[in-house]
């Protein structure tokens, strides 16, 4: 059977020093969600334009769950 998915499930979320990355089952990097914790604590003027660690984690986790949400129901 031919698999129509280009990025096979399951997708996983991994944290690195710059943020979070989402990878497919073959290890291919699908996307990255950057974060900047150091700016929020220092009162940096443009800190509101960057994601905190928790915000970036939640977005990456939601992206990694997309294959589960898009799966066709089995009848």
C-alpha cells in the first residue's frame, strides 16, 4: 500500500538551546519554534515579540500532535 504522507507519524518534539524542534518518524526536521527566556527577565524593550519557553513548548507540542488530529477515522 502506498503511503500518501510525506512526513510519517509519529512526530516528536525535542528541546535544544534555541527552542523546540518537531521531527517526523524518520528524524527529518519539520519545524522549529524559537524562544528567548533571557529577554523577558531583563526588561528588554522588544521582549513582547519573542516567545517564552512555556509558550514555545505549547506551540511545538500542538504541532507534534497534528498527525493524530488529521488521522482519518476508522469505520
